[in-house]
């Protein structure tokens, strides 16, 4: 089973960016934890990060072509307004799990709305790095359930 982890805009700055919200963990450390948990769960996790909305859409299209089994996405600020990424995700026929390190519902009002919510299997937010690990477990479970149908 192959899971695609999509990291959005500014996530390459984890570890430096707003440590009060996001802690000091780096993107490389997050990806290492995901790969490690993936190994435990018997799945491969491939991660991709970009600050380009077009590149994100193209990677989603490639995930469709590659036949990934599920997608995790932390799109950062794009979550709240990128209909282009939303439409790319809607092409997928596999579970999509939206995640955020911070609780987007307890932050600024503009962050309370997700344009991905309608098409995501679910959303996990507010648990820091654990949001990624919880999302991976949820995605694997949802993908297994979808495959057994």
C-alpha cells in the first residue's frame, strides 16, 4: 500500500516558523516519523512539499496516475482558499485525510473554513506532529476498508 503525504506552502520552514504554533520539529523529522510509522503499518509513505500551487496540483494528478491508495494533505494556508487544489483532490478516488498541526478552528476566523472538507474522508487538527501520525493511521484504515469492498 502506498500513501502520499502532501505538505503545502511554507512547510519547508517548519522548525523556524512560528514555534509557538508549530513547535521546533522540522519537515524532515515529520517525514521520518511518518516513514517509521508507515513501516510499522506495512505501508510506504512518500512525501512531497511545495510552495507552488501548480506543482501541488500536478503532484496530485501524478498520485492519481500512480494509483496511490490514500492521500494525506496539510496544505497550510491553501486549505482556506485554493479551489484549484480542491478540484485536483476531487479527481482522486481514494481516501483523502486533511490534517493540521494547529487547531485551525481555534485560530483566526479565516482559518476556520476548509475548502477541502467536503471531499476529505476526515480532518485531524490540533495535535502537533501527532496530527500527522493520527492521519496516517486513519488513511491506512480507510484505504483498507475501501479495498475490502
